[in-house]
């Protein structure tokens, strides 16, 4: 072949390669590497902290100076791995993966798995992959990466390298956690109130302490005030209840110096049951405002810093925006509350006690999952509460609910397996009579029962909180139970018991215990029949509070509806009764009210409650001046309340789960339900994090006229999508193609929607 022919042949080969690349790009088959690598549910196991601040120091250097540096440690002998599959093609599923784990960076960079090279494993699993290499050594650092193959025949590049450190002492099961993190917050405004008195506003409250850089003279003293509540342009020094105010004197030194204001511990929230703040963080105080009095120098925003404390939180993992400005403000309030109230590294009740309670943790768990791809703090808190139970009967039963929610969102069974016996005890079956109904007032609460549920207290029914005549409420002031008449056998407790039995049946099935699953399912089915026979008033077609009373409260009706107990023939009457009672419950009770409302397909009423400006509303918390959700709707409903309670942040989970309709249908979001219920809301869009990647949902809505829905589903998942059904005359298109679909009640259900972006449209 002549040189000219060779040159022409090379040109043809080059053009063919370019053309092939163009075809590949056009067809969308170029994929990204796996991302968001996690070890035991944590995605940033290589991050090192110094005094709470993230630093660039490597884990190798950090472990040689443990007194100063903090980092995550994996105590489980066989960790489990996960990642997000990425693809720019629709309907992508992983068909194989390869994991490398090495003890040195050079090995992993050379694609060598010194401790584990899984080889190419034909499997679609991208979460909860159990380590199966050589025994990992205590107190050692390891590196790992992964690549995948998909159903389009595409092999991904290797992921970025991640690292993790094993703990000094290893065990078969342990939930890993991050250290607490700090960030520097700067004032939004500094106002001169009078000569030598400055009023500083950080814009939002946060748990932290103050750091100041000031010019001074020896012998000069200034006064510092920190608080949550503003009154007439000053910090309210008598805010009442558990709202915080603190005052400190600071003696200045000559020249320019930086001062850290050490927060004085409070006796109430540093007791034996309170979660202690680690020494490397130092005690913290919730505050938004600061006053500096007696300082003669100039002040600017860089001299005044709040060191705020929280469990690591990525604010970019979620967003929500809609055509309703109040709804948007409520979302921002509740989302921020998840970050701000995580300051203890465990879900606590707020600042007053800093003690975990099941009811707080359940709402916190759901709400945190709604705004962040973070599962470790929720799991740790749930497991902590199993052995540190609190006194309300219903809250014992909530441990079973939290265990199931953890599994639904993570797909990881290990916690269920570890605590299965405890969860069985938390169903409170020993309190049941011959009909299956349970009671704490019939002599069945024995020391053995209390020991089995790890409760060092008396077991009492709560229904809602607070009750009349306590915590600053007079005997003539209503509590938050809507007049609930407590009986020996009550409706709310038994609704919880039914749901716990139902969940335990499902848990047992997931753990391959068919006989136990059948047992719990049969108990649940039998109880459901008895429950409806005993508690429903057949004339009014609503639930009464218990056996022996004809009083019907909001709570006696919203819990059965939320837990799937209500017979279909009574749902309309129950819905009407619930609506007639309004928000006659606490911020805690609102979790189950909102679930009942949306599960009853009352979207307009749900939106009405979410956007209400009444005194009993989330907007009222904003109007009152709080930037973190409050413990009660208003100070008058709980005079000792604090302004930093995550159990008031229900919309953080109601908006993604119910209004936008994003919920796991199968554990670990391997199958997703997208069932928006917009009511009269014109437009909304959300980014919702899941363990498999982000779900995007947006809609344009003209009720009874047109509805446009766009969804983006992560790779390696499928979804069921629901559209509104108004009339047989409506036309439905999917990605521009007209389809004929049958309705299921008020909805049209579209099954097996694959990953990628899809557009749905309904027109009447």
C-alpha cells in the first residue's frame, strides 16, 4: 500500500471513530461513574474535623493526633457499601458491579483491591452490599471504589476513591455516625440602638456560641446578651417559658483580640437523661440575636461570628418551590429546623431537656429523610430509644414504626435483625385481653413487661400533649387532646397497637420468618375487626374515644384513618368529622392528621392546613418570630414551650410524601410511588433525596381542566405514577403519546415507569 493510500485509510478510520463517538453522544449512552459512595449509610466517611470544623487533613494524619481531630469510625466488622447509579439514558438498571478495597492509596489508584476485589458480579444491587474481603483490621484506614455495568451494555468509569476508618474495637453490628460539625454564621444586620449599644441579628436562630474580635483596653468591660426573642428592637430579657436569654460580662485585653464566649450549662438540659454536648464542641445556646453594650469601637459583620453546631447537613440535597408563598415559607422553616435541631447528634426534644423521645424522633426521622439523604442520625436515635424508652404507651409502639420507616428508606435489614426481639416486645401484646384490645389500666403492666420494653417508669396513655391543667395550663384551659375522654380501653392506643402488629408482620416476612409473620398478620386482622366493632358509633359512622364513652374526638378518628383501620363505607363521614374539628391537636398530632387527610384524598383540605394563617398553623410560628419550628402552635397552648422543636416540622415530610406524593413502595426506594395531590395549588416543584439518587417532580395544575406532570426518576429504580382522574372524557399523554388508561377511584395509575425524565399530561 502506498503512503497516500495509507494516509487515506487512516483518515477514514479517524472519521469512523469520530462518527461513532457522535452516534454514542447522540444516543445518550455515555454514562457517568457511580457517585455518593457510602459506607454504613455515611457518604463522607473520609472527612476530618478540627474543633468541629471540616479540614483537609487526611485520615492517616488525623488518627495520629486523636486529641485534636475527629472523624467517623466504622465499628462493624463487615461494613456495607452503597452508591448511586448514574446514566443519561432512560430505563437504566445496573446489571453488574465491581468493588475494590485496598489499604493504600497507591493500590487503589492502580486498580488493585488488596483486601477485596469482588470481580465483576452480575447483580443489580447498588445499596447495602456486604463487605466480603479479607478481615479488616481495627484502627486502620481503607480506600475503595466501584464501577458498574448497565442494561444498555455500558461499562462506567471507576468512581472517585472513597475512604473509611475502622474503629479500635470491632463488633458484629454498630450504627456509625459523623462527628458534630460547626459553621461560622455572620450577622445579617448590625444596628446602633444607642451610644455603645449594638443590636445584632443573625437572621435565623441556631445552636452555638459567640466568637468576637474586638479592640480593647485593659480594664474595659462590655456586656453581651444572647437571645431567641426580639421585643421592640431589643432582645427580650424575659421571653417566658423555655425561650432562651443569657447575659455575660467580658473583660477586654489591650489591643485586638479574639474571644470565645463559653456558654454556661443549664441544669435542666444537662441532667443524667440529657444528651451531653461533646467537649470538642463546648456547650451551646439557641440564639438569633446578640447585643453588645459598652463597646466603644466600631463593629462590622466580620468581627461577630456565631459558631453554629449541627449534624452534617447538605442543604443542596433538596428544594421545594410553589405558586403559594406561604407554603414556600413553611417549607423553608421546616427544612431549616431539621438542620438546626440536630445539634446534639441525636434527635432530642428541643433545648429545654435535650432528651430523646420516640414521638419527637418519629417526626424528626420522617422529616429529615424528606430534606436530606441522611439516615444515620435517625437510625442511631431509634436504636437509642429502644433501650431508653419513655413513658407514653403510644410512643413505645412508635419504636416499631421507626424501625420499619428506617428499612423502607434505606433497604438495610441489619437494624431489624439486631433488634427484632426488642421490637416484638414493643408491640405490647402482653397487655391484650381475650378480644385483642390492649389497656394499661387492667393490671397487665407487670414488672416483666416494663423490663421487656426497657422502661424505667410507669406506662401511661398520652393521646396528645399537653393535657389540660399541666405545664402552665389552668384547669379551664383546653389541652391538645380535643377533649379526649380517657377510658380503660381507648381508641388511639389500640389504633397504634394495630399498626404495630401489621408492621411486625411485614418485618417478620422481610426477615424470612413466615410463621411469625402469619401470627402478627392474623392478630392484626382480628384486632381490626374487633376495633371497628367496639369503637365505631354506627349511627354517626365515626369513632368514639373508647369503650364506655360516646365522646368523639379528632384523635379518635384521625389515627384509625391514618393507620388504615377505617372501613371504606365510613370514610366519607370520618373525613367530614375530621374536617369539622380543624387543627384541634398539637404540632405532634398534626403528623397523623396530615397523613389521615391526604390518605383520605382530601388534598384541598391538606393544602388549606399547610397554608393556614390561623393561630394553630405553621405560619403562626413564623409570625411569632421563630425561625425554627416551635414545640406548640403558640405560647398560650404550651406556656413552657421552647422555640426549637423538630416535632413541629411536619410539613418537611408531608410536602414531599403527600402533597408531591414521593414515597418508597419497596424497601430502599427500589420502587417509588409518585402520587401528587395538589388540590388547588397551581404549580410546584421539588427535589427529593433518596438513597438511590434524587427524585424530581414538578407540576402545572388547573383543577378539573389540565394537569402537567414531569418526573425524573433515578437509575436502578422504577416508579408507579398517579395522575388525577376527573372524567372519562379526559385525554392522557405520556411523553407526547396519547394513551388509554383506566381509573382507580380519583386517580389513574401508571405502572413500571423506568428511570429518566418523563412527562405526563391530562386534559379535559
